[in-house]
């Protein structure tokens, strides 16, 4: 699984929206300028997020977006699925195996990718939007410096 820009930017925008609170409707242009995300791209993402019931939109001079649910109730997997993020690491291996005959060793290796994919899914499913917005993520004690922020 590679987190594409849709999943990444949707998560950034929703963290921004969550941190502003649900008292005021927030325009996408405000989020776009604050987060340096293209407004047309953000509009495409929010169409998907609205259809998935993650955000509500309001029109008019006091229009904008608010969260549909409390951030504690929104799982990261829900957000990623809403913007068509592929959460299956083993998907590429499955496509390769379907195209050609697979060997016993390929099948055995595929089991490892399926296990890794399942573990990542469980990790993302257990994490909630509020965990990120409230900076409640703790580094893994085994590899505390493994994850670093990167623009690539």
C-alpha cells in the first residue's frame, strides 16, 4: 500500500477542519490556502467525503463544511476508503499471480504481504481522526524514529 495524495490530503484537510471545531463552517478556500492544497483538488476530495457522509456542506454566504460526526467516531480507514485509497498491500501480488502461473515460493511470499496488509489495516482501523487532531500518536517503542515526515 502506498498512501496516495488523495488519502494524504483528505486526512490533512479533515484534521484542519476538526481542529477548527464544528462551531463555524469552514470554506474549502480557507483550508486550501492554509494547507497549500490546490482548491480544485480539494473540491474533488470533499465531493467524495460528503458522499461518504464524513462531512456536511452548506451553501450561501455563511456556507462551508463541518464534520458530520465527532472525530472520535471517525476511523482513518473510513476516510481513506471514502477517497478510494487502496488499503491492500497484497493487491499487486494478486494481479501478478492472476496473469501468470505462480510458484509455491510466490504463494508463500504472498502470505507475508497479506499478513502485513492485514496488520496495517488493523492499525489504521483502530486509529481515529481525533487521535491525529489531538496529537495523541505515540511512536513505536521498538523503532521510535522509523516514521518521519517527508514531502516525497
